[in-house]
């Protein structure tokens, strides 16, 4: 084997090993980036109050955090998430079940018989065997059955971030949680649209009230790949396999 062949085989093996290394790893969806809001009309700022005088009001901190970059105190509004960057806890209560059962059976029998004709009272034969007698029979039988059952359950909490305020008052949220375990990573991702009215007083909402929900749960690493079928086995179980 010359050097060129050796290099080609090594390259192919490296490519296959690279493909096999990602088999079984969860594929997260693309994170939604926060949407920048249209800047408001600039209004000349009032003179900053001097330290200690409260600006003439005992509720000076209600004005956008007193210039500290914080939201400040809300006198007539709850603490539900509604602004960009606010945090919201989603309680995962996903529970789905599906079952399908199908059976098909087809049977068909056909037969045609032609007796030996007689000419002038005698059978037409050749070497004593009738040559015009014919009989045809055909049988076709097919039976198929399929049964499928699936059950999924996901419970837990994940805190997401408000990434967009929609025109109708709904909020688009997105977030993920990554946990590094001994032999791999566990990933939980959630995206969707929530109504402010559905958010509870503790700033929580159940996952069944999230519209256009996209939930990903899975692992990455040695444990996830050990439970996945190899690339050659997946080929023999795919539609590309002709037998």
C-alpha cells in the first residue's frame, strides 16, 4: 500500500469517527436573540436632584431607579415579567401518550380449467397424452400488522428571559439550562410565547400555557452516544436500504 492510499484511508476513518462522535447528541435549536425596541423620542432631562433632598418627593426612587440603571419601585404594578430581559420561570408539566394499531390482510384465489375437447368423438392426444387440456390456478396472500405506543413525561422548572414584546401584549421568551454531569452534559431548552395574564403572582407559568412552544431535552457526551445506534446500523434501518 502506497503512501497516498494510506493517507486517503486515514482521512476517511477520521471523517467517519467524527460523524459517529455526534451520534446521539441532542441538537439544540437556535437561540432567539433579544429584539431591540424602537428608541423613544429624546426628551431633555430635568436637573438631577441633589443628594439627600429626594428631589422634592419621598418616592424619588420610582423614577427609573433614580438614574442607577435599575427599574426602581413600582407603585401601581406587580412584579410580573413584562420588559425585555425580565426573568420568568416555566414549570414543565409535559405528559403525552400516543398509541396506534393497524392490521391488514388480503387473500385472493383464482382458477381456470379447460377440459380436453373431443373431435369426432375422440380426444385430441399426442402419444396418448391430451394436448388441449389446460388448468391454471393462482393464489395471492398478504398479511401485515403494526403496533406503536409512545409515552413521554417531562417535569421540572426552567427560568427563561423575555426576548421580545409582541404588538398584542404577549411576550416571546427563550432560555436554556445546562448541567455538567460526570460523563456528559444535560440540556434543557424552552422557547415560546406567553400571555402576561397567564403569569402567576409568583412569576411562574406552566408549560401547557406557552404558545408555539419548542422544548428540547437531551444529553451530550459519552452517555448520550452510548444509547444511540451507529451510522452503519442506522443505514441498514433506513429507507435507503433496498432489502
